[in-house]
């Protein structure tokens, strides 16, 4: 009887909870962290408003870069 209760508990609680929390571990840091690291490495300027009022996460002497997670 105890084994049956443990099996049911695992199926009803542990597995769904694991599947729910698994996607949150894909990126351990927020987007801003990766943006800052990338921009510092390239020697660019972070969070720039461009002349046409659009924004770029990082602007270097030759590129405007947008940092974003692939799956949203």
C-alpha cells in the first residue's frame, strides 16, 4: 500500500512539477546579464536610443546588436 501511495504521489506531484520548472532553468540569468557581458566584451555602448527612436541593446563602432532569448 505504501509503495502504491508513493507511486501515485510521484506521478501526480513530482513529475508535473518537474516538467513545469524545467524550462525555467534554461537560462540561469536574465537577458540584461547576457547583454552586458556581450557589450563589455565588444567594447560597445549598452542600451542606446538610435536617431530613429528605436533601441539597440549594444552599439559598437560597426554594429547595432539586439540580445534576446530564442524561445519566448
